[in-house]
C-alpha cells in the first residue's frame, strides 16, 4: 500500500521554526493534507516529539520520532527512530556534544518546548542551531546504534548538505538513503543517484509547507514497523 509521508518537519522548538509550529497545528495540518505519516525533526533536540505523539494518538496518522543533527562538517542528517526512548538516548548524547552558546531569541528565534495543549513548558537556553562535536560518520553510527535510520538531509541545497560541504557522496557513507528538499525534482535525483534511495520531504518550518510534495512509500501496513521495514531495505 502507498503511505504518504513527510519525514522532515520542525516545531517551534527549532529557533528557525515559526512559533505557530505547535504540536496540534502540525498534526491538524498533516491530516488536512491527507498525510499518513510524519516525522518531527527539530535541530539537535527531540523535546517536542512526545507531545506530537500524544496528540496523534487515536487519529489516522503515524508520528515517527526524529531529530535533525548538524555534524561538525556542518552537514545536516535526519535520524528517524522506532520509539521515543531511542531518540531520547540520541538527544542525551547530542546535548553533551553541543557547545554552550546562549540563544538570542531576537536574532535566531524562540526555542519552545510545548505540551499536548500547545502550552509552553519551557524555553531552551542553549542554542540548538549549531554543530555538535561529532563527525558525519560518528553521527550516522550514533543513529544506527540506537535503532535509527540515518538520512543525509536536503543534499541538493547549497548549504548544510553533504554535496555542498564535501562535494560528493563518500564511498564509506554508512547509509544508502538520501533526502532532497522540496525545491528539486525527485525523478531527476533518482536517476542521478541510482545506487541510493532518494526520499523527499518538506523540511517545513511553517505550517503551509507541511506535506507540500505528497510523496509516498510502499509499505505492507500502516504502522511504524512497516515504515522502518520499508526504509531499512535500502540501508
């Protein structure tokens, strides 16, 4: 069966995400756009994932726990996980590798942790929009060691991407899944990188972009296990 996905969505926790990217707004916009599965992938943090999962419970949509990690090469990598415990384990490691830079909300934006009622629980003080002290391979291995799937993000972009910052896909890259942004043509990249499975998500930082590409994944059932089985066949 076809499962329509958007595996790269930011909440108001990401400083570059709009304050309107609250758990309820994200789930409701995803349902309006007839998505079957979404992933919450804030920068170097997963503190809003659980609230989104709680809201989606009982609704016809799957929420995949996720995180977007910035490596020391300034390459963004999306990590998708089968459960909340795994992504929290990764978050704990990242927090220890993230330098303390105080966030300036007037410059970078707020970093709100929200509950299932969209109420602000707290605002993170440490800036999330920076590199962790881990290489690309170290980040990918960290994701894999915690049952996750590692996906170098928006490889077509001129910044924070593996092609922009390294110039090529390394032969020793320990993943065969790559993501392109909403601005590129999926078929073009699938033809160009035939040895890799290419997915395309919105990288939504505002509500209007959620599900904008409406891409699908072939799965056996509509559940998180089937999503991971479908993706892992390419790793």
